[in-house]
């Protein structure tokens, strides 16, 4: 038992050192290449699994899909960019994705989750023989998207727990309740932001509760519009493999880390009862001028009501290849 604890402590220390190296590398990269909005590539692609240093990553579909989804949120608004840039792991992951340093982005995320998790969600095994000086590790990243959402804890302004029918707001409770109440029928809701009641993004842990398409846009009582950017899903035919629908600048595509190209995806026509199973939905607060209804001078506005999927998406988009 003591030997096992000792090995875990050594592994944790080893991973911590590698993670710190990656964070430093990301900071240096930002200083060298910058991260202006004009230079950010719109369509990136993560190949399945990967390796960084002595760590080999397997069963990475959840991590790959999450990173693709978060990159879409990051590209959408300056507010989300600022939010993610305040978190060293999210900032580093976005920097590496921007530079197409995919293994570094994966490693940064995996190491962070190993360090953050109170109960290990990843299985790490040593693969080299006893004569090898440098240890080699296999990280089995098999997990569910909800296992990773703890990375947002410091940004959570309010949460809504679907099963408990309860909204918990850290600050400005009444204002946040009016926003989260628009999402409560979808699942567990997290409003993400920094020190105010005007969320930059909404993360909904649907966790298989829906069998119909979620709304493309949602408007709260202050006329703020939240636009759907990503849907992490599985297929009924392959429940252990996670993929993600992404809203690019003008169309929806489906990303699967096992396939070399993006596939057409129409959320409005997708069968969420017998084909797709929704796990997580990501919305972004879309700034669109100044709304007179938002209290305390917060700038946001849009149209009222919950809007269904745009019929324009009934026309299948042209396929776009991955840019590996």
C-alpha cells in the first residue's frame, strides 16, 4: 500500500513538472507570435490520440472534442477570449491550438485534469521495462465530458441543477436567475464570466436528457442573445465515442477525431431520439449593441424569445477538409 502511494506521488510530481513546462512554453509562444483575432485559424483539426514526451494518450475522443468545442467558443467573442485568457490552462490550450501544436494542447489539458481531479478520471500506466532509465506512460483518457467541467469552477457565476430544480447564484442572484431560467429545461447549467452578472458563455450539461434539438439561440429577460456554438454528442450506434457539432462562421459541421474530414451537420434535421445523444451544449453571449433592459448599464442586446433552428441550415453545406 505504501509503495502504491509513493508511486502515485512520484507520478503526480512528474506530471506537475511537465505541466509547468508546458504553461511556460505557452507564455513564451504568446510573446513570440501573439494572438490577434485576425491571425486565429477558423478551422483546426485534432487527430485522434497523441503523444507528448514520455506520455502516450489513448481514448482521447472526449478531450479532442472538448478542445475543438472550446476553441469555437474562444473564437466567437472577445469576452470569451478574455475569460479563457485569465485561466492558465485554458489560455495555454488555446495558444497551442492556434499554433497547431496539437500534442501540446492535449497534454496541457490532460495534465491539468489529472491534477484537478479529486478522483482520477484517467488511468495512467507505466509501459517501459525495469532497465529503462526514462519512464514511459500510457494515459487512458476514457471519460465523459461532464468529468472535465471542473476546469471552469473559478468562472462559474451561477449554476442550475436540473434534477434538484435549483439555481445557485454566487452574485447578483436575481439577474442570473432570469438568464439561467431560459436554459433550465435543457439540463444542468453553468453561467461563466468574471466578476459580473453578464455571462460570457453558458455551458449546459445535457447528459442525455434531451431527445429534441436544443434552440439555436436563446434570449433572456434583458434581451441578451446566447447563440449555440457546439454540441458534444455520441451516436446510438457508438455510445462510447464522443464527437462534436461545431458552428463555424457560416455553417455547422461534425468533427470526429477518427475521421480525416469534417462532415455536414444540420442540427435542425438531426435525429436526437434515435441517432444522436446530446451530452453538452455550449452557448456564447453575442454582443449586439446596447440594450435598455440590461440593469446597471451592461451592454448587450438582441431579440426576445427562444428561437428555433434556422431553416437556412436545411441546405447542406459544402464539406471542408481538416487542416492537419
